[in-house]
C-alpha cells in the first residue's frame, strides 16, 4: 500500500549552502531555458495581463467541451513535456527568493537573465497570475514540492492524496476514445487540484481548483497506429475570472464562464483523493448499529469496463506468469501504470486461500455460475449500494440494519478490478460472509441504502491489508465494509 503523501520538513540551509545554490544557478542558468513552446493549459490571466499570442501554445487540440468527451471522440494529440525539466529546490531556499512581478528586476539579476530576453518575458508571464486574485477558485504558485503537496492536502481535506498525469501518446496522431473509456475520478462536490508546470529557472507549478471547480476524468485512447494511451482530462467549471482572450475561449469560440476541458500534458499533474481516502468504508461488526456515523461516498472506483463473451474470455491468457503476453496482446507498455494495476489484479487470482472459495470472474457467465454453485441454488440475486454520491457524514437510521443472510447460509462478494475488460474478484462461502442492508441519512438530509459485507474468514488475507491497518487488528478478525457502486454481493433470493 502506498503511504499517504505528506509535506517534507526541510531545515533551513546554512548561509554557505544558499550562496552555493545561487552561484550554481547563475553559472548554470542556460541549462534551464524558459521556452514558450509548451502545450500546457496556461493559467487564467488577470484582466490586466497582456493576452498570450496565438503562437505561444500550438497544441490547440487539447481543449474541448465536456459534451465532446465520449466514446468514439477523435482528437489529434501528443502528450509530451512542454516546459524545461527544471528541478524543485528545497522549500526554505524557495521561500527565501523574491517571487512577484514587482520583484522581477531583482529576480532577473539574481539569475543573470536579461530584461529584454525571451526567458525574462516568460518569467513575467509565470508571475502575473501568481499575483492576481481570483475569487472563483483556490490557487497557489508552488515553488517547492512541499508547498505543492501541502496545498493539495489542505484543499482536499485529507493527507491521503495522489497525483495523476497522462501516459502514452508520445507520437502526434489522431486518438479515439475507446468504448466505455471515460471514467470520472472526482464525485460531485469533491475537490481536485490541477497543477501546471510553468517556465522558470527552477520548478514552479500553477495549482488551482476547489470544491466544484474541477472535474477529472481518466480517458482510455487508441491511436491510428493501434498504440494505447491513458489520458487525464481536467474540466474547469469556474472560468469567469479567466482572460477573455484565453486561447481556450478562442479555439472553442465560447465566452468566460463556460466549462473548459483539456488533456494534461506529461509535465502537468492533477491531485485527487487516493484509494486510502476510502479507509472509512472499513469497520468492525460491533460498530454497525443505529446512530453509527461514518464519512462515506459510494462511487465507481474502477473504469467502466465491459464484460466480454465467455468463449473469448476463456481463450485469453490470464495469469501473472502470462502477463508479458497479455500486455503485448492489449498493446500495453510493461512499465505503465495500467500494467502495474493488471499485475495487482492477477496476483490474488493465482493465490490459494483455503479459508474461502474464490474466483476471478472474467465473464458475466462465469460470475453467475460461481454464485449459483457457491450458494447452492439458481434463485440468486445481486445487490449493491445506492446513493451517497456526495462525500459527507452519514448516520445509520433507527432500525436501519437488516441481515440479508441467515446463519449458515452463503453469500458471494464480487469486487471490480482494473483490467482491459471487466474482471471481478469474487469470494465467500458458507459462514465466510455476512451481508446487511443499511439505511443511512446524510448531513444534508439525503438518503442512501448501503450494502455492508462482513468477511469472517480473513486469516488468509495479507497482514498489511488496508483494513487491518485502519482498524488496528490482525488477520482472522471479522472485517466489514460497505460496497462501492462497482461491487456486488450475491445472496439467495428470499
């Protein structure tokens, strides 16, 4: 499990180290040229700023309207680094440097950059939006990694955050969105923070976002040559404060206030809640009662992949041993995030767990057959949680807990896994799974019906499973959790 990102505390450097850094910066300033050929989303400029020239950002195809993000949509794309690969400097050093348009002459002198140079012009364009006030959303010009992480943590309200960026599409060509290839990563009312690399002698990112200001999508693409890419699309909903001549408005022929979407380049990132932010779904069975209160959000946590016919699924290789062959089959790079996720999906499918029955269902038919054989009846039905689409505190209503499986009966829980097509990890068995229907009410009065599953045979689970760490218990303890919307539990029909 990846540890939550936290700000790094760096002690102030001694004076000689700061002097050494300044000397190094002056001597090596030419290795960090601030070119303006980047293709990232320029930060919203203040009304007083000079509009960017049309030639500054050539990748006009990265901009689009939200309605145009759908299966089959086609765009010419190229995800590359559009700013020099500048290095973050320690926070105490960054905080010691002047950083404002008012101090620009001093900054240029500090880095031996001529006032009338292209590099000086780009630095001014970086500083202008950092000085501007935008009431529409929170923003920060992060001059150190620590300040960027701290801003993400404070904006998202949790230390369990992760950074995402686009992968692939290194060749400029037309890419199409694959069927069921658009996955929303941020639920309604949740926050996300987009950070765009800016031209500067050291690493500077313009970060902005806030509740309802940013929507984030994971988009699977296929190129004309068959190459695969996974793009992160960001849609900014609060653009009223952006410059009227912003390139996006010109390209899309819309006005400020319109939701503007764009794909992230490889040197831009978006911060969102990590999987560990869902730690609140885990609890002990004794804590499932009227009045119990938890922060919840039932959403889809895996891409909306489609089941394929059983004969096709059975013909595909499906094991960690065959992973290289599988990656080649789906044109997925070995060192990609998608490949890593697929390996994590396959590992428990290969493992043997004597504690309970399990199956990695690669087709709807195999899932249904496993449920029928495990439950000992053809009269079965699948349940999942409903509601709770907004992250907030929910309380169990009086008499709101109903057991759905009698003692000694079976239940099978199936969890969606990341894979090119639909795969569900199904497990359970006699006495291994208890199922409850739980009625909840949110802080805003909204109602939800949750399905709670309690696993009684957890001795075979990994000792570092997130549930054990969150609840501070050991393998063998009954672990309960609420089902997300892309998970189901099979029970005998009553």
